[in-house]
């Protein structure tokens, strides 16, 4: 057995041991034991993925696990990339989870169910990319959905009634959207397997070329919709800003990075590898969905005042950027641009790697704030920089990556994506000339708004004055929480300073996906080189130059200050006295100028209630102003749909009269209809 096989077996053993410990041990012991086993699962997955990126291959057939088809597992470079990303996130998040759940007993993150399910969820994140047959993939995909749903519902018995209701609503939305996506995936893969003559991925590759174009298009549309829903792409995103805030923070970190990444994996595996590419309308749809997700997601994040909801919408934005890269890669490949196609796909995969690092750190930092203050509302925070300095510094590091500013680790992926689109303009064709400039504009818009989003989150939560006793009395998180976040911060720093270590692995993953027109990029210890474009980027040198400039500027300022005579005096305050927290910007007021710019897109709701004094209607006792920005797509698309389903459910009650004879008649009519369909079927 190869290194990948041994590592995969070790991951399964650690997950099984963690599930047993979580279900059987007492509260404090199960948190530690389950966390250690989950960390072991992540470490084993990281080892397996790294070995695959270095060229190792592994496959196994387990006939007795899932009769009659058995379980087929195979790992190549593309699978290995997603396994390595998942394992690299699971390991520090599991360490973080030990400290996060410590001190909680009974329900919530430390409950038996949550601690038993967490290592199993981690294992599914590693095995989904390794599935090599339709049945194996569907089984692991559904296990991933079920375990994550149980973790989202972990807090359904804790907190006030409003919080419990929010958790149940989030679980309902997530469960329904997940199952609808699974039905689409089941229909698409079943049609593919039936027409290709086999359910293993090898049989699908061999039979894809004999499929009619209509069948290929149907398979792609069904599976792409299912994968886009898992990735949180607009308009299939409503579950994401609900489930992520209500889940325990370490679970949110795994869901928002390792799990949503698998939506992109499924799309790349199906569209490029199994179907061997397709016509340009496939990829135009993917690119348009990515652009819509990126723009709409970052706008909603800019308006959000709930910290974890803000991060959830940011996930939709970043996965939208990855979809732009995937769509551009398919478009270039269809029009004969092999080199730009490989570069665009490499950029999308690199952005997923960087997003997994900084977004998991952001969710963990948000969980640290939530653990210390009990707050998610930015408008009620403030002053946490002095109360929680380590958390503040780590949040700032991750925010730098999320804002795609150098030297943050999110910068390189977006820079590479822009490079692929700009140089893709050289690919002949009217479609590329019309589509690529708006795509570049969307990336630029999302980058600018992302900077505003995280300036708001960082400034209001950490640098403003405390707006309540909870924020003023916050305490830094325990060592295990800080250790987990420190590991994630080290990962972000490594990806930002020496991204060249990923160069060969990304090229191998792109080749495994079927775009093997030479390596799109090569890596070195100090930078990344785009061989086809004769372009090199060395973030480490840029950081050194930036640091030297800052040190020089600080030294000159300090030297100049010594030569001047300083005098302390009170600033003129216009007679208003010392400023209070009520005078500072809140998250809502910070976003108000952006809201005015995008009013026609966001369509905010405004409510003003004036309460008159009892003595006279001309005297005002209280004025209440409320302005909120709802999810317009949810209100315009899903609310009418839910109302129609509810009306249909109420109307269908008339069919259930309680008569056994009527029910037998229903069965007879259904049987006759089925026989007629079978009789007329060619």
C-alpha cells in the first residue's frame, strides 16, 4: 500500500476513534479526545494530499462496503489538492475546537452528538475528492451533508428561544437546499452512468464521447447546479448566510472552506475530466454565475452587521471568483486557448487554497469574539483590540488576505486570475472580447468592496470604543483557541510569502483535470513564475521592500520629533466635551454611503415609528427608525416559491379524506399510469 493508502486508512481510524470517544466519554474528556482524533484525521489527509501532489497515485476497490457496486476510491493530483486543503484546515481547526468547546457541557458544541459527528464530518471532507464511482461519490456526498446538518443543529437547545428558533430555521433551510441539490446530482450522475454504460469514473470517461450533445448538456447543467448550490453560488445561496452563523464557529470554518470547495471540485472533475470539456455556453453560464455571486455576495457582506453573516456572504463572493476562473478556463479551452485556460484554472485553484486559509482564520477569530462577549452584532462591539490583542492581530492578518491586499495571501490568487483574463483577450473570438472585460470589472469591484467590508469589521469591532459591558469586560481566549488560530495564521503567512511551493502541485492538479498544455506556472522558494507570459511575482521581496520603507519612515519621523520641542495641550472640542461611543461610527452607519450607491440593487427597507406624548399629539415622546437590507434574491425568488408550496400543501389536504377506498383508488390510478408509460416507452 502506498503512502496515500496508509494515510487514508489512518484518517479513517482516527475518525472512528474520535466518534467513539465523543459518544462515550464524559464532557471534558470527550472534547479533548474527539479534538485530538479530528486533528489526527486532518494530519493524515494533509499527508495523503501532499503525496498525491508530488506525483503519487492510489486506488482501491472495496466490494463489501456498499453492495452490490462496492466502493471505488482513487486519488490523483486534483483529488490530492482538495484533500491537502481540507486536511490543512481540519488540523488547526480541531485544535481550536478543543479550546472553543471547553467549559461547555450538556448541549451545543460540547454535546455528545457534536463531538461524535465532528470527526466523521472531517473524514467525509477528505474522502469525497477520493471517490471514483457514482455510487461512492453520492454516498460520501450525502454523508457529508448529513453530518454537517447535525453540526449546524448543535445549538438548537441552547440560548434564548429566539436563538433556538434561528438555529432550527437555519437547519431547515440547509437541509432542504442540500437535499434539492442532491436530487439534481443524483439525476445528473444517474443519467450519465446509464448512457455511458458504467458507474465508475473510468467508464464515464470512456463513454462520455459517445453521448449525444443534448445528453451531455443535460448532465452538465444538472450536476453544475448541484455543485453551485454546495458552493453557495447565487442564486442558490440562501442556506449559506443562515447555516454558517448558527453553527459552532469551528464548524463554520470547516463548512466555509473545505466543504464549499468541494462544489468547485465537483464542477471541475465533471466538466473537465469526466465530460472532457464542452461547448462555450456551459462555461459562459459558469462565468456569469461566478460574476453574479462575487458582486452580490460582497454587496451583502458590506451591508451585514452580524459578523458571522458578513463572513458567510464573503464566502459566496470568493467562491464566485473561483467560478469565474473555472468558467474562463472552459471558455478558453473551447476556443483553442490552451495556455490561458490552464492559467485560469490554476488561478481558481490557488484562490481556493488561499481562501481556505484566511476564511477559516476569520471564522475562528469571530468565534473567539463570540466566546468572549456572546455577541455577533458589530454595532454592539468595540474596544476589543485592548481586551483581546492576540485575536485582534490574527483577525487583522486574515482580513488583509480577504481584502486581496499585498502582502496578504489572498492577493496572489486574484492577481493571477486577473492575469489570466487580461491575457485571455488574445484568444480569438467575439465572445471572449465581450465577456472578459466585464469579468475583470467584477473582480476589481469585488476587491474594492472587500477592502471596505473588512475595514468596517476590523475598525468597528476592535478599534472603536466599547458599546456595552460585554465588550468592555471581554477576556482573551484560552491557549488552545489561540494555538489553533496561530497555526492558521502561520499557514496564511506561508502562503503569502512563499507561494512558489504550490506551483508544481497546482500545475499537476490542472493537468489531472485535463488541461495539460504545459505547466501554467512554476514555483520556487521566493516566487511564482508564469512561463507562458514571462511574468514573475516574488511576494517575499515585496514584503521586505515594504518593511524597509516603513522602518525608514518611522525612523525619520522619530528623528524629526526629537529635534522639535513638544508641548502637551488639550484639543479644542467645540464645547461638546469628550466623545462617547454613541458618537462613533457603527457598522450600519459605516456602510450607509455604499448602501446609497447601490440602492437600486439592494432595495433597503425603512420603517419610521413616531410615538406621541400622552399630553399632546404635537409632542413627540419617541422616534424609532429602522432600516434593514434584506436578501433581495431570497425575497423575490424564494418567498413566492415557498408561498406557492404552502398553498399547494393546504390544497392537497382535500385529497386526504380518510377513506381507505379512495386511497386504494389513488394507488390503482398510479399503477395504471406507470404501466402506460412503460408500454409506450420505446
